[in-house]
C-alpha cells in the first residue's frame, strides 16, 4: 500500500513518456548496429524504418477503406495511428491547399536528446514520415525541409497531393 500511495503522490514527475523511451531504445539499437556494422548497419536500420513506416501506412489505409472512406490526406490525419497531440507541440496550417505542420517540440527528439543520441534519431526522422505516407497512399507526398534532429529549431512537414 505504501508503494501505491507513493506513486500517487509523485504522479508522473519522474516518469518518461513511452514514445521518449521508444526513441531511446531506437537510438541505442541504432548506435550499436552502426558501431558493429558501419555503413551496412546504417543502411539496414534505414531500410527497417522504411519497412516499418510503409506497414504502418498500409494499416492506416486498410482502416480507412474499411470505414468506406477515400485515401485522402484528411482521412490520413483522422484515422492515423499516432496520437500526435500526445507527443508533439505543433501548429497545422493550410498553404496553397496543402497541409503544413510546424513541430516545435517532439517527445521522440526529447528522448534522443536526453541520452545525447540525436544523430541516431536522425535516421528515424529522415525516413519515417515519407514511408508512412507512401504505405498509406503513394499519390500523396511529403516534404520535410526542416528537422529538429538535424539541429533545426522546428520540424516543418508539408503534406502535398500530387498534381
């Protein structure tokens, strides 16, 4: 009972967000694979992120189709598998009919930074968004001109419907 009362009193003060822990695990695995296998290891990690992302995208697409909806950008955001509000501080806006999301704070990045492993988190961030969108609907594209894991002050993600 003392432990439960102590946990209640402390709350989340000393707890890590699950996505932050995921980023630390990812970065630690990535660091070890690269240390052991060099460029081949880095390529293997990059390919793994792409496969993971595309599978996530396909699963989102399956859900959207099951709901009888079209594979639109709007439905990608509605039925997406990631609770962005829980892990990102971001501001969406419409630019020339496309969606631009500016991320000012990211739990994934914060986890990488906390363990001084930002360079390993870059690999995830470099490929994940493109891969998820490709798996969901290859007619949609994303541009990421700015990325926090690469030293920028914010991530900029531009979701664009191909013309």
